[in-house]
C-alpha cells in the first residue's frame, strides 16, 4: 500500500494541491455520467480558489443516486454538458497534486471522460487541434494543457481513504463523513461535490499535522 509520504513532503514544500469530488448517476464510469464537479485548490497557506458545476448528464437522474446526493432532474435541467465545463476543471487541476477520497472512483470517471472526449480516434474540432479548447494557465497561452489524446490525468494523485486507513487503523469506518465527524470538521452539505472536496482538503491537512506532530490517532 502506498504511504503517500511524498504528498506530505510536497505540501510542506509549498506545492499546489487540488482536492476534488464528483457526484454521478451511478457507479460505472463507462455507462454512468458525472452530474457534479467540485474542487478546492490549495497550498500550505490555505485555499486558493474553489470550483463547482452541476452537469446535465443527458439522461434522467436515477432515483437511487438522487437519494444519496440530493440532486434532481429539475436541478440539472438547463445545466451545461460535461464537455462544456471540463476544460475549466482541467485548467484548475493543471500542475497540481490531486487529492480525492477513494480516488480510483473519482479519477476513474474523469479518466473515462478524458478518453471519451479527447482519446485516440475521437473527432477533434479545429479549435481543439490548435490548442484553443484547453489553453494553458497563462493568458494568451497557445499550447493546450495536454496534447490529445489524453488517456488519463497526468497529475500525481493521493488518496485520503488510503491515508486514513494507514493513520487511523483502529477505526471501523473511514468514509469521508465519518472522518469529518471524528476530526470535528464542519460538514455543511454532505454528498455534494464542492463541500465534500473541502472536507477532503481539511482531512488531508489534518493528516499532515498529525504526522508532523506525531500526535497520535483518533
């Protein structure tokens, strides 16, 4: 099991991080779709910026998924499709370390979307071919964030679920909301992407502090 000590060191050295979370229509990246993206970009000084977008999946919201995240068809009606908002998210995470809770789930959906939109064999419009779809972070940049095809996020990724199991082995549960309660973090809107991303960030920062101080476990 990876310890992610490199992530702790990167944080202490001042690297930029992006904690992100998604809400979806189901559990299978190849058939289900992202309906919400939330992210918080931060470094050791604190949050830098936040990102949140509801996304029209192009199909009705399944009842089971809606019961978990509280997202309804009415909330998604008129929202942009993922391909319209994806470039903003990719610009946000560009050059940062990604943090997610149960990262294979979230990054699995993102990587499947990358494959679907920009992967080998996918039609690219003229603007995308010239790099205007995914411009760099600097104003006037001509190069795309990553040149197509984009098989997967190129970022280094740390999983707070794996870290929690390592640092708090005596706990029976390591779900995001359980850890938030144990660490006395203020949950404002559970199972919504932006607030879950914020909680993920705060859990990671608390883990850094615990490792640095050897303060024990919860």
